[in-house]
């Protein structure tokens, strides 16, 4: 079979598996739809959390960004990995002990305010849709190349799959589907990385191979890549060009944004006990580390192979993979000087090649000449990563609308059956909106996801952290902080990305902070506003203050303390 045949076969088998799992684990109550009945084993929940967490940005785009940015791309590794540790150690056990289904539920009950609940619903929906735009674009990129359809058609196919198992199975169906998706995506990521590491360095461990010497030479691969960059006019691969403050802010925004992302937080409600929440967090970190420690190696292998294969080569003699990606418009060649050679250089005036960063992981096996079945496997892995996170995000939107807005605010007397129906309708509508955003994304997958993390950092993180550790924080402070933080961050991103994109340069940014990192400053604004405003109004009730003390007292393996609405 050729590449397309293998892709159809492997992707078809994995999709059939996901649909079968969704049918087997169909949610029959709101408890199963929102939190899988709180009966998921910690190891299974760890795998599901890892799949939920490692989106298309992690699988498809992160290594692609590192392959182009070099050292500067490490901000994504540090931010996303450190953020998960922050979430697991600082917030997850306390939120699980609080015992509510969703982040808006926590905000509404902790701050004794329907207004705070509605603001949190808005933030959850806004952050989730920003995030899901990147996932749906990732689905479109995979389908556009391997199933030979355009990106828009690929997005629509992905919408159909997500609609089926997210709307039917809810959190129960999504959880067990994500366990399967994790197995697919991690196998698909590691197999080509190991193959290429052996081919290029003779070392079967990618994490060690990218720092070793290339086969047949004594020159370390990174040194050779630095030399190739210098010859072609690019910045040295192992040197950073970003300002230190911007690196710090992007890393901080990604870290604290992780701790505020509602689709990750809700996973810690699906296990039976607080002890299980801690255990599943540890398992998830192990599962995540397998991919994140491999990503720099994949980036280096892809970059080295690309430069060796394409630069200064006759266009007419380029391999088939180049023309197939060129047909998707994700690679563009413009022979400016008419010599028939591909001039891929660091000088924008002379460069003749444009490469979408999101294709590097997907194209890497083809560039390296790996067997066709490996190429199909990587396609299935990319789809698993994108679809698993998209489903989790869509469930957040669904539960925010049906449970937090409808059940807890607008129609408290609604029956469980009506609430379940409204949750499925909300999920269906959310799939449609997600598809539109996937067809019209604002940037590369990882950049779009970075915006979502910044929005989460500037809205949810301060409200959650202060809600757990400050008995003095009240509803007025929390609402003012969330509105100000997300408003400031959104305005900054919209201005530089949409209103005045020509001004999106380091010398025009505030304090040299990029739109990807502005969420860190938005978080500071949130903290300051929330703290100041809270001092102008009375403290929360004694009941809430006692509750805060209660959820912070370690109880080991005790059952989660549930509070009534």
C-alpha cells in the first residue's frame, strides 16, 4: 500500500475504535456526562488527562515551532510542562476536595454570587473556543495532506467525529476514548522519533540522539545545524533572539494558564477520591513527559533533514513529499531569480520558500524516508491529539451552558433529563462554532493555543488561587479581577493580531512583551484589581471562610467534601 492507503487504514481503524468506545460508554445521567460518574481509575484518568492536555499544539505544532525558532521555542516546553506541575501540586487536590463539576461552579459557590458564576461561564466559553480553534485547524492540516482534501473539508470531517462521541458519551465517553487516543498518539510520536534517531545518530533514544554526533562524523548534530543556519543566513539554532522579559512572560503565561484551563481541571473530578486526584496527576505527568522530552529531538531531526533535502536543490528534482505538501498550499515556492534552485535562506528578500510550521512533525517521516505505514501512523496520532483535546474543550462549553448557566442560574428547577438534553444541544452548537474557528484560525496552532493559555491565566488563575488561599477575597474583587484581566489581555491580542498586525513587532509591544506572553501581565492586572476592590467591600460570609479552611486541611485519602448549592 502507498501512504494514502496506509493512512486510510490506520485512521479508519482508530476512528472505529473511538466510536465503539463512545457507544459502549454512553452517558445516561448528568453525573456521567459531566464527570464520568466519578469512577475512573487514576491510571486511566492519568492517560485521559495526558491526551486532553497534549493537544494538536503539543503533537503537531510544538516541535514545528522549535524546529524554526530553535532555542526560543523552549518557552513552550518550559511553560506547558511547568504549568502542569503547578496545576497538579497547587490546585487540583483542593478543587477536587471542593467537589464541584466545573470551574464556574467553584467560582459561583466560593464567591456566593450568580454574577461571578456567569462571568466565569463567559470566560470558560471564550477560552475554550480560542483553544479549540487550534485543534480544529490541526485536524484540517492532517486531513488536507493525507486524505488529499482541502483544509476546510478536513475540519468538517473532524467535526463529525467529535460530534459523535462528545455529544453521545459526554465525559464518560470522552474519558475512555482519550485513553485510546493517548495510546495512539504516543506510539505515533515515539516510533518515527526512534527510527530517525537511529538513522541520523545511531542512538535509539531520541532524547540522547539529538545531542550526539551524526552517523559517519564526529560533529554533534546541533553544531552541524548551527553551521547550516550560519551558511544560509539564519540565526544560530542554539542561540535565543527573544528578549528575556518576553521569554519570562510567555513561559509564565503558559504555566499559570495551564492551571486555569477548565478542560484540564475538570479531569480531577472524575476520580473517586482526593487521593486518586493526586495519583492521577502523577501518572499524567509521566505520560506527558514521554512526548515533551522527545519534542526537541523531533524538532532538530526535522530541521536538519529539511535543510539537507531542500535548500539549494533543483526544484524539478525535489522528492514527491514536497509536491504533495505543496498541493495543500502549506508549502509555497516562488522562484524569484528563475534559476530553478530552491533558495531557502534567512534573508527575507532572497528567500523563495514558505513553510507552514504546523507540517514539520507530519512531514518528518516522509522527509526522512521512513516506511509508508509510519507516515500513516503519524497522521493517526496527530488526529488523536487534536480530537482528544477538542472533545474535552467542547464538553467544557457544554457543561458551562447547561449546568452553570441554565441549571445553576437561569432555570434551577430543570429536570435531570432536560439538563442532559440541553448539554448535548450545547455540545452540538459548540462543535459548529469550533468548526468555523478551525476554518478561520487567527494563527499557527501553537500560537492560537498560547493565546488561550494567556486568556486563562488572566481570568481564571487568580480567581481560583485566591478562592482557595485567601479568606478575605470576596465576590466583588473576583468579578472585577476576572473582567479586567481577560478584557486587557483580549484587547492586546486583538490589537496586534487583527487591528494593527503591521505593528506586531518587538519595538511596538508594551515593555517588549509579545501577544503570546501578555497573559502574564493580564494576570498581574487581575491580581491587583481583585485585591484592591476586595478591600473596598465586606469579606465573605463566615460559612465560606470556614469552607476555605476545610478544603485546605489535608485529609489524605478521605472522600471529597461536597458543598451544597
